[in-house]
């Protein structure tokens, strides 16, 4: 938790219109117990020294308003969250109704990751307005004011989870003060949701107390909830209204409802107001938004099989871990080990002045091995010093050895999780040397995650080391719920879904792109890329994402209209219209701060510093390199909000995505699999459609193409809903294509039509199966299922199988570059009284099957001898009739036509064919019922 203390003691002299400021503000203790993520009912308390009227006094700052006769007229908090970016405002109106002068404080706790953007204060009609300036400039102006006897406060900060903005005004009787603080932050997704925290501390009963949180998400809101973190007594007072894309959460208790009890005079409203929500996602390609000349790409895929893990847990067991710290670490580790899967490999290293390994090698996370590791951890007795350097090098050696011996799956995720509560005291103790050692020996495919327990550890060091090695750091608060904090952190990194993720854009379409290459993506999190949009003459921006999964290489494509979102925002009164511009600056500054902490030279650090300053001043963000100068009208009185670095805890954590790779690597080129950079006519984009093709479409109509005779034969299959028909069964190549029938909604002409609702393509040699339904596309690779949707163009490559999805159109499955199956999606209007969404199948006649192929379509890979003669008029003058000889049978056939929907999905193209009645009897081998199979991946039994 970061603690930001702005202390302003302002003495108003009634005889004149000037203000005199005498300031000091110090922290007595660095041991706050508040943690936003895990224990939101605990608050910061500290002692401060206030110098007012030349007298020094000690005061407890846990109250928002100090002294009798202070009236808080209103306390209002409003947040506007638009596309995960929030602008929060805290306002309070207070008066001194006593007969003498006294101090009035305005304290606001804000998330550490937030940037203050403005603070205004009105004291008896004199208004102070804030502006962000470079720290040196602000301090110079502040010094000038101080030289004239007019001073301000210093903001001191520690790298904790929350920071407290504090100002205190000493005013005479009957004075009225209005405070207003603004800050901005990006919502971070953890474990499948965004959590927005507002710390409420009105200090006493307030006639007008109100909290409003407005959320606007263009793609839609999946859910919104407000957990009763303020206390169960307020649960029923929180009201939530929600539409598809908007939500409003309001908390507006009356004076009576604010009381701790019915007869109490103290307020029970003190704590964290929490809003939790997530957004709707229609595809794994992510959500691309363009607003105010900037773009933001959100990437949070789901329904993918997790990657196997190789984890070395490195646990500090030095003497300082004795007692509650060790007890809770052991408790957390037992739960974490139980969460490992049989596909994971692990080991445990514990260290004090010595380094010990539970197992010298990685072992599979079987029930027996996990049980033995839990017993080992349970027996640890903390003592001795802290040898971090040797412990980490031993962990790296363990992973390297396993990799060299081929024990590590090349597509798995290898990580070291370090848990420590103190600085090194044994062996190599120089922090920079340890950092260099770890960096030197860590392979590109390994990651380091650091957990610092308490405040004796140099968190800045742990964070730098993690960032340099593709990981993140987190502070764990030494309290009753430390075990829960450890488990919560592990949950965030326990399910890696993708590796080597790159989000790219067409050349010359974007500039100033934030980090767009990520080492890992973990389930429930989100990767965010932002940048500026170039004027290219097109109104559409495209993005291309590539990534690797367990056995699959994935390519995804999405697009966004460059003007649509701004038009929508203009009609929403509670949205944040400038979110795109501010979010880009917010991400960029945080990434530059992280990069600055890793700068190898002073020259590079100065270069990065200048970039941060330029952006912070342009976008009015208070950062560790800027300050908020609050001036009265005319600049005669000045308040300085400054953020000097705390050398122990660090000042700037920076925003980091899980699995981040630093330094930032920008990629702007179009990936090789993307054929174009701007939209083009279909003829330029799509491959030529084969003329010789076999089709099964509609209810269902089979069109068998016989290439040697350039003839098409048609027949229908009138089967029942739920039946699975075998289309291709080729045990020689290991390929199976089956289709499952669904029914229309109602009978039409006294007949219930059936259609294909699911098509399955299985490749048995590699254990790969692709199921295409009207809702989604599921890929099974033997390790798990991966689900993709029709809502985005995508390509997935598994062992010998390529799946290409064209958005809302068709899926093409290619097996071993020899066999191709295309599945066409037919959507009907939602309220169609008869029809349902269904699929069509298009299979080229030149597929290279083995000699053993069969099935309703596969049997015609060997073209039968067909003779048609005795042409004559039929009952329908538009349809000629004839006799067909095939397979030793004489069949009465009718000349008609069916549809090919590949080029025109609405009307289709006519294909003229000879129609065989009675479900193809006499043309197909046996009866159509012989082709009904039990499962979607079943081979056809011998006829």
C-alpha cells in the first residue's frame, strides 16, 4: 500500500485577505495494515505533527474532520468508467461552525495505480486550482511563495497498494471550505472481473452522502455487483440498475441509515465501497476500440486449455519468518500444491543462510509427490540469515537442467515463485549483483514472480528483478489473511492459456503503440495495447493477434470503426468521452516508469524521464516526476503536491501485465498470415473457389460432383433430429467427417425439416477433433478443449490440422494438407417461425483419401459408372425426366437444380443436377440408415 500524505496547515487571518501556510508532514510508521485486494476492512492510522499558530500538537488522523463544531454538509463520490478507464471525483463541503478557529482535514485514499489529475479548494470564496508541472518548476514556484511567507505541503509516498491524499486547513469560525479531488485509473482484470474501489471516510454523519458509479462498456456488460464490503447493514441500500451496455451503482444513505446503531451519533460509513463487473466478449480475438484519435485493444480470451506448468517454489525460511509469517506461508503452500495438475512439474527450495531442495529435480505433480512436498514444508523451522542469490540460482539451474534433458514440454510455462520477507544477509548481499546474476542465467522461456512479505524487504528490488525476467511482483501484508493473499496471487498465475502473444496493426495505420508483445496470458486477466490512429483514408482499423497454446498456434483478426464509438459516447451523459487519449497516456507513462527503473545507463534514464515528463504535463497526471501546484486566483497563494521517492519502498511500481516482457518491443508490421493491410474486394482476398465440389446444404440436399463426367447427382436424406450421419470415413488416413441433424422449429407442408447443426472433423493419428456448430468452433487436442467463435476471423494450427475461420461466414478445416472440408454458416432472422440456424458442407472432389474411404460422400472418391438416357418430359414441364444406370441399378431421375451458397449466401447459385428419389436409394451403397453412427468422431462400420 502506498501512503501519500499531503498535510497543509492553512491559517486564515481574518484581518486580511491573505493566507499564511506553515507546513510539515511526516510518517511515524511504515507498517499500515490495509490491503485493497484482500482485507478491505482495515484502515491506515498514523500520527502526525501539525504546526499551527506556532504551537505543536499531536493528533490522531483517523477522523476526516477534526474538532467539535465542524459540520460536513456533503460528501459525494462519483466514478465514470468507460471502456475500463475510470475518472473519479471526490467532493466535500465542510464548515467551521465553532466559535474559534480550528483545523479541518480532507483525506482521500486512492488506488496506488491511479494518477491524481486535479485538486481544487475554495476557502471563503478564495479558489485554489491545481495544475501539473515538472517537479523542479513546481518546487521553484513553491519556494517563491514560501519566501513571501506563503507555503504549502509536501506529498510523501511509499509504494503500497493505496495512497492517501491529505490536506488540512486551519480556518476561523464560520468559514466554509469546499474540496474537490480528481484522479484517473485503468481497471485491471483479475480472476475474471474488474474491481473498482472507492474508500469512503466522511468522518461523521453527513446530510448529503452519495456515491455514484457509472459504467459504460460498448460491447456490453456481463454482470455488475457491489459486494457488501462496507458492512452488511448497508447491503440493501446499494442500488444497481443495468442495461446491456450501461450500469449505475448508487449508494445514498440517509442520516439515520448512516448511524452505527439506532441511537448512535457516530457514522458507520467508513471503509471501501467496491464495484465488481465484467464485460461481454463475443470472440477470442479481443475488443478493438477507437476514440478521440486513439485506439485501445483489449485481449482476454477464454475457453482455452491451460498450458502445463513447471514451477520451482523458492521460500525464505530465515529467522525473520518465524511465527505467523511461516505458519501462513505453510498454509498457503499446502493449498497451492493441491491446485497443481498431473501435467505440471514442480519442486520446492527453502533457504536461510543455507539452500535446501526438497527434490533436486522437477517431479510430476502426482498425488504422492504433492503429499510428500506438503509434509516437507510442514516440517520447516525458520532460523538463520537470508541467501536469496544462491536460492534463485539453484532454482534457475533446476529448470535449465530439466529443459536440457527434455523433461520440459517446449510449449509449457516455466516459472520461479520467490517468497521472501527481508533483504539478503548471507552470500551475495549487493542487490545490483543479485539482479545481474539472475538476469544472466535466466533463460528467455523462464519467468520470475516475486512475493515480498511485510515491509522489511526491499520491494523495489523484488519488482525490478521480476520485471527484468518476464514476471511481476506483489507485496503480501503480514497480517491474519497473508495466506489468502498468497493463494490469491498464485490463482492469478496458475492457469496460463497462451504464450508469445503479439498484437499487430497494419503498417502506417498506427503510431506510438504501447507494449504489444507479451510473454504469457493468464486466465481471467487481460492484455491491453493502445496507440494513436493515423489518417489513412479508411474508416476501419484492423488488428492481428498471434499466440501459441498447448498444441496450437493461433492467429486472430478483429476490426473497429474509427468513428462509431465517438458518436455513441456523445449521446451518453455519464460516459468519459476522452478515455482513449487518457488511457493511452496512462499505459505509456506506467510502462515508461517501469522501463526507467531498469534503465542500464544514466543517459537512457534521462531520455526516458523526458518522455514521462512530456506526457505527464500534456495529460495532467501527477507522477513521481511531476507535482500538482495548487494556486489561488492570480497565483498569490500556492500549495504543492509533490511525490518524492521513498528509497526503501520505491515510488513507482508502474503498470505491468502478467507475463510482461521488458524492455518494451514494438511491432507494427502485418503478420505473414494476413493477406492484406486494408479491406479489398472479396476476389482479392479469398482464394479461388474450386469448381469441382461436393455439397451438402439446406435440409439436407446432397450434391455429388462426378468430375470425370462433369455431372452432378442430387439426393436428399430424410432422417430424424439427433441422428449423426457419416459423411467421410477414411481409416487409412485417420480422417472422419460426421454431421448431426437438428430440427426446424415447426412443420412446413406437414413435414419437419432437418438440417446439420454440428459438423465434426476428426484426425485420429494426432487425436485432434474440430467440432463446428452454429454457436462456436471447438478444437480438441488431447490435452483439452479450445473454443473459438464465429465473431472473429481466426486461424489455428494444430499438429497436421489447420482451422481457418472467416468471420460470420465459414470455417475451413485442412488435414495434413491433403483433405479439406469447408463448413458454411447459415443464419436466419431471430424470429423466423420455422427455420433455425444451420450448416452447409463443401468438400472438394480432389481430396486425397486413402483406398479405404467410405461414407455418404467418401464412397464417391472412386467415381461410379453412370449412364443417363431415355430423356422425356416429366409431370413438371420445367423438369425433364430420364433413366439412370448406376451400380447395376436402373433409377428414374428428374432434372432439377440445387444451390451453391459459397459466393452468394442469400440467394445462392444454381447447380443443375439429376435428382435421385428415396434418399439416394440405388445410388449410395446400401440404405442411408446404414450411415448413422453413435458418436461425432465414430468411424463407419463396414457395410
